[in-house]
């Protein structure tokens, strides 16, 4: 990435999207939710807690965490501007939801329902 990701504590952007993540991406391998994080991001710790709760409620949901410093190509392809960012994709890889900042459990659950 050409510039470091900024960190966001509360969701600054929640949107529906039609971006298609490639078949080579983690989404293409059956992942429903991508969590873009960075090791020095305090809000990312909160987001991990939210996603842990979601995983307990919906054990079949596949979640992949990608570090923007390590997975730069994937982060650039997904247009990640800040961490944490959650991207939810339909089974075909089409992005249906994106939230920058720490989402609530309810936001993630609603977005996952839209992806089905």
C-alpha cells in the first residue's frame, strides 16, 4: 500500500458495495467475511471481540483476518483505507457490505444476512 492505513474506533463508513473480489482471494475460497487489520491497531482488538461473538452465534460463517502490512496486495485490491475494515462477500465473491471502524455484532449479523 502506498500510504499507511488510518485507524478508526467507530464505524466511519458502512456501505453496500458491488466490488468483486477475485477467485484467488480469501473470499474465493469460501470465506464470507474478511477482516482487514494491523498489528498496532487498538480498534482491531475490539473488532476481534465482535467477530468472536459473531462466530459463536453463527459457527458456519467463515472469517479470515488479513494484516494490511503482510497482505498488501489483497488490501490494495480491496481498496482498504483504514483499519479495522470488515468486508462481507456473497458466495460468488461479490462484495455486499463494508464497514470501516469497529462494527457492532448486530451490524455484522445484518450484513451477513444480506449476503445470503
